[in-house]
C-alpha cells in the first residue's frame, strides 16, 4: 500500500511539489484569509485527485 502511494507521488512530481508546498504554507504560515481559503480549496482538490488516482481500497 505504501509503495503504491510513493510511486504515484513520484510519477507526478509537479502535483506532489505543489501539494507539499501548499500544505506547508498553510501549516506554518498565516496567509490572509481569502488567500488561505483559495489555497485550502486547491489542497482539497489535489487530495481528492490523489485519492481517486490511488483508489487503495476497492469496495
């Protein structure tokens, strides 16, 4: 399971770097409210994309 996650993140380096940098800025800095709202919505969209791309648990 972890190997699938790591390989999918390595396969898409631009999205992974945007995801990680967005997460770090939101965690460790205090951007203005509207900018942080925009960043959070981007982070949420990338999270849903990676979740759909990985689909770790088949139901």
